[in-house]
């Protein structure tokens, strides 16, 4: 195909509307499924919104939360057989909706909203950004950028109680007292090791791990090429059953890029998953969830 024909085809193929939620799955063999828009609410073919989250369940289901353009929170499930529940507002026990997560019970009900304490007993934790991950013992780790910009970590135990010591301030890179940045993500491997990815104030992708004994590895920049750090505007990381972790980032070019931290700590280079018509997946934000079969589901907001 000549360049003129290629340009004509590119200019006449449909594009995804900005803000549309699009999903694609990286199979265990490294191939990717066709990127497709998530089915919308009330029978709509697509769903557009802002904040979103995805997590994988032990049975292979995927659960989604997202705020629509109507400012309402929606929930959906993609079952392990590939069928969808459909986006619908969570059935809450309390009417108030806040930009914080609530617990989704096994019977499909919701626990209702509750503020997370700031550790001083004086009120709720105010944060600029938040990420959570589940542990094998059903506890949950919560990672935030506080109002002062510092990254903090705490734990909600399986019985509903919160870590008594409050929020742990994570040290920054290069001996800095704190880490401040623009985006953050956290995941936990089966041995309870935490993997944290973040966008620093310098615009680079950083990674740190924390052992079950709370020993930090220290922050390291992810490399786009030898001696060239990976710059990005958004990042997400997910643990895999084999001890690896997969990372997504929205690169400086506005496209989605993917890398793998192998179980031995070594990283692969960044590669680009493709969307419809073999286009790069242009995005404003990304999320990723590791499934029990070794595949990883990526959720993006189309640019």
C-alpha cells in the first residue's frame, strides 16, 4: 500500500470520541485482544467519563467503577465468560456520593461510604489522589498524595479496622524526605510485596517496592531507552500470578505504553499496544488489572 492510500484510509476510518472508556487484554502469550469501547449505561453502546478503576476477582471477573459525564458513579462487571452486567449506579445504603471507594459485597450490595481517618483523630484524610490494592489476606493497602503533596500509605484490615499507626510517609528519591508527584498506582504480589509506580514532579515514571517487613527498595526511574527516562502523564501497575508486574503509562506522545517487571526484578522495554485499525491507543489516563490466568486487562480513557 502506498503512502497516499494509507493516508486516505487513516483519514476516513472512525475515531474514538475523547473520554470514551476503552479496554484491551494482553494474553499470557503476549498478544493483545482488539481494543473495544466498554458498553455504556442504559443500553448505550459506549461510556464516556472521567475517574475510573478496574480490578480482577479470583474467579476471573473484572469489576469497573467510573464517573460518567453526568457526574454520577457507575459500576459494571465483565464476567469471566466475557459477558457484561452493564453499567449502573451502585445501590448504596447511604445517599451521599463522594469521590472515594466503597466496598462491594459478595451479594452485590454496597457497604456505604465512610471517611478514612487522617491518623490524628481530628478528621478524615484529605488527598489529591488515591490508589488501592488488595492483599492475599483480604486486607487493603491505600496509597495517597496528601494535601501537602507527600505520598502516604496505610492499611485497612479484613475486619474493617484501620492500621493503628496511621499513615506512613514514604521517603522520596535521592534521599528526599517525601515523594511528591502527579499520579500514582500500587499493587501487591502473592508474597505481600508492594509494587508502587508514580509520576514524579519531574514528569518521569518512578518505581519502588516495599517488602512485607516494610523495607523500601528506593525509587528508580523507568527507562524509555538507555540513559533516557520514561516521561509520562499517567501510570498504572498490576501484579501477575507469576510474581511479575505489568505497567502502563501514557507517554509524552499521548499514547499508551506497556512494560513488564519480571519476577526477578528485571524490566522489559516499553512497547505500544494498538487499538482499532492498528492505531496507537491515545489516552489521557490508564488502569490495569492482572487476571488469574496470567492475562492483564487494560482500561484507558481515550484522548
